[in-house]
C-alpha cells in the first residue's frame, strides 16, 4: 500500500478493518478505511480507488473515508483495525 501512502495527505492513516483484519478467509474482500482530522479532500478517495483497481488482485477493495460515516461505525471499524500506514 505504498501507493496509498503517497496519495494520502499528511495526518491521515490507512487501516484494514473487517473480516480480513480479523483473519478472514482468502475469499473475503479488503475493507480499507482512511482516517484523519477531517474528511478527505475532494478527489483523494477517487485516486485511492483508481490505484486499488490497478492492483493485480481478484479480491475486491472497499474504501471508506472514516470521517464521512457515523461515529459509532467509525469507532467499530477502528477497534479491530490494523494500521497499514
């Protein structure tokens, strides 16, 4: 996920959450959350999704700006998350 680190603005973290973070099987999708002080600037999520689509994997990547979801969902995601960057 070095490409994602290059795209993310300073002060934002990248997290793996959901079934893959909990050790889910190889057929699970990847839930990737971005968290920072405020919602991501316009266009950054699109760049992340495009970067993910170009990766040589058959697994689905689901991207979430954790500052644009309800606080309870954000907290649940981060509770079991693995920080990637």
